[in-house]
C-alpha cells in the first residue's frame, strides 16, 4: 500500500493506493496523523486506488474522523470503488463521515445527487 499527502484548497488530500488491511493500516494511520496534526484540520481521503479494505482500515477512518471533529475540522472520504462504497454504506460509516464521488466534491462538501 502507498499513502501520499497533498495540500489543496486549504485541505490535505490523503491518497491511498492498494490494499488496506491489518498490515498496512498503520501506514494510513501515520499519514492521517500527519494530516490531522494542525488546528481545525480539513482532510479528504482519496480512496479511488483502494482495492481492498478490512475492518481495521475502516476503523482508521472513523478514528481520524473523530480526531478531526474534536479539533474543529473534518475528514471526508472520496471516490471509493463500488465494493468499498457499498461496505461503507452498509456499515453506516458513509452517513457519519460523508462519502463523496470525487476529491473535488469532497473538498467542496458536495454529495452525489
């Protein structure tokens, strides 16, 4: 798995590529920690390159979301594949965190119609 950070439009975009599981979740947690280590963090997690995600990966998103909210910011998910989008929706994570069709939509806070 690969995690990269990019700063755009006053937010940090955390791009994730590959499988997100027990072995790779610490790498994502480290990237999110760097993005969230600021006042009122605004973070978008680009999931377009995630091929697999287990419960550990999902919990990393929830923990990041809680940390962002506690600091007066937000964490949004963007561009999950069909399987991951269904999983997020089924588990109720999509409604809590906000899942957006593209990174641009997540940055702007726009949901799918």
